[in-house]
C-alpha cells in the first residue's frame, strides 16, 4: 500500500470507535500495523472534506464487495498466480493458504530484530537458517546484523543451500520456539530457502557485511556465490527498470535521499533518472548534485539500499516489474 493509501486507512480507523479500529488492526500484519500507527499519530487538523472523501470512497468500495468465493482456496491460488506468476505467488500462497504449518513463527515478526537475534543466536546455524527463511527478508537481514561474522556467514551459506524444509526440521524448530510455534502432525515439506532467498536477504544487508558474506561463500563454493550475486538486485540495475517503473519509484523517494544515492551512480543511470522527471525537476536535481559536497561512501550505499527497499515494495505490490538480474558488482 502506498503512502496515500496508508493515510486514507489511518483516517478511516480514526473515525471508527476504538473497539472497531482494534478489530481491524488485529487482522493486519506487523508492517501494516507499524505504518498505520505511525501515520495515525502524525495526523493533525485533517479537513472535514478530506475525512468525508475517505468515508465516501470506503463506502463505494464496500458496496461493490460480496462474500462470493470468500473461502475458496482454489480461487485465491489462481488469482495470485495469474497476478504475480508462479514463482512469486508460491511464497505468498504458502503464507496465506498453508501458513498453519508454521503459524507460531508469526510471533517473531512482532518482536524487534535484536530480541529475536538474542533468542536464537545460540541455536545450531541450520535451525537459525530455517527460522530466518520464514521471516520477512528485511527483518531477517536485521537479525543477521546482530550475529557474529562467523555465525552470519554460516547462516547465509545454509540458507543458500537450503531448498526445502523437511517435517523433522520444522518439528525441531517447534521445539526451539515452544512458546511461538504450534506443532502439527501433518507438516508437509515446504520449499523456503535457496539462492533466491539468500540473495533477497543480502539485498537488505549493509554493503560491508554483504561483501564479507559473499567472500565467505566463495571459499566454500565459488559457483554458488556467483549464482547468489546474479540474483541480487543492486542500485545500478535500476537501468533495467522501465520508464513507468522509474516514475513510480521517484514519487516515493525523498529528493535528498535521491541526491545522495546518485552521487555513486553511473552516468547512464543518472540520465535515465533525469529523463523520467520534468525538465524543471531534472535541472534542479542536476544543480543539487553539482553543489552537493563530498559524501561518505557508507552514506551513499545506505541511501541506495533504502531506495531499493522502496523499489522492492513496489514490485511486491505488483506496481513495478523488475527486469533483468543483478550483476556481480558492489556499490
């Protein structure tokens, strides 16, 4: 959901009673709750006309909904697959339709990353890898940052070579997280790890840690390290995003963040960015880039990763198609 959608949702919840709003929030995930809460706390002096507009839009949407097919797993599976494709829909379908196999792990998603890291750091790396592939990629990368270098490298290597979760592994995971996981005697083998998972997690990791992990994997298996790097989407790969996607991205990125990120970008990528802005905005950006003094490489890398985070969110929402794979360069 974009910022405008979040704001409308926040306004709607603020117009409901506390009990009704709480009932809605209970159905949301951790990220949605956090974004909504932050937006609700920042709402001030919202014009009556804006509130009425939100309520009218909600009523119009509600009138167009029915309960037809609400409980149809096949319908949901087909819609998601048609909209997202087989590979991207697979993980989402697992979470929505067969999430009961590992539903207890949802509790970890509500904890801060440092607490989760402290809880699991002494477990076997294979168990840690099994836990992390069930979490959101960004949270998994944050948890990894709290580990020692040795544990972080070992865990990522195991994630990259993990192609499925066996029933006995999930039972062991259930023993480790007894208060968070609910056991199941009908747990099925679930594809969760692999090269793509490792690459997606590394996309969120700070560059220095990312390099360390890749170098470690190279020592174990150079071909595996290359495959992971091929799956990673780095900042310069924005050149492969179509113009419409770049325009959508630019709407979500703060100008100061873009200026810093572009300090480390190649000239052809800068030109692509300029091309997808109004002439006035492009000229202003060029001037800001020229007048901006030296910026630390770590700051450039941090802003580039923040922009990539926005890009991935837009891609997950189906607004942007990410074409092409990452290369083996590090920004």
